[in-house]
């Protein structure tokens, strides 16, 4: 499993910016493709969510935590690692924030900088025959079901 400080990763990815309205959803799409290619699960944390938008949502193998204003994603990630106890040494945490890196390292989890994780994403996409794009013939049943649910409630034109 990989835990990611989303707002720390966004500016490191070419084409994404924290000033975009859809920066979080675009990062989630990239992470979904990464998870599909690498067969990993990811939890991404975004802080600063308005109270009525805070919460956790599942997007395939990506679980997104929208942390309400006043609480930092860093603190939530650190708490998540603390709660894992000895299992934390199998978890990767992605952040370039020095404070979170020190604390996570002390908790025995694996720390990877956002810049290095972007390289990992690029390598995964370049090694994928589809270049990171979904191949409908290789989608899991869960992914197919999510796409069906997404489009079945769309208004007809």
C-alpha cells in the first residue's frame, strides 16, 4: 500500500497545478492508472476540504481522503502509520515534506519523495503496452462496475 500527500505530489506532475479546479480529480485518474498497471492500492490525502466536502471516497484501487480545513494531510498520514504499528514497515509514504519524512522514517515506514514517485509513475506508464491508458479487455470486474455506475445515471441527450 502507498499513502500519498496529494497536494505535495500535484505540483511535481507535469500538466498539473494546485491552481487548477480539477487538480485532485486529475491526480486520482493518474493514480488509478498507476494502480492498474502496478497492481497496487493507494490512499491519497488532500487537506483543506470545506466541511461539507470532507470525507473518504473510493475510486477503484485509490482511496481519497478529503481532510477538512484545520487538519493537515501530513498529520492524518502520520496518524494512519502510527495506527498500523509494526505493519507500517511495509507501507510507502510519498511526500517531499521534510517534517513528514522524518516522522514517517521514525515510524519505520518507507519514505519516497514526490519527485521519485513521479519517476516511478512515468516508468510504469512507459512500460505499459497501453502507455498507461485503460485497456477495457483487461479491466477488473470492479473497474467495469464503477464505469457502469458512473454513466448509468447520466441524463440522456
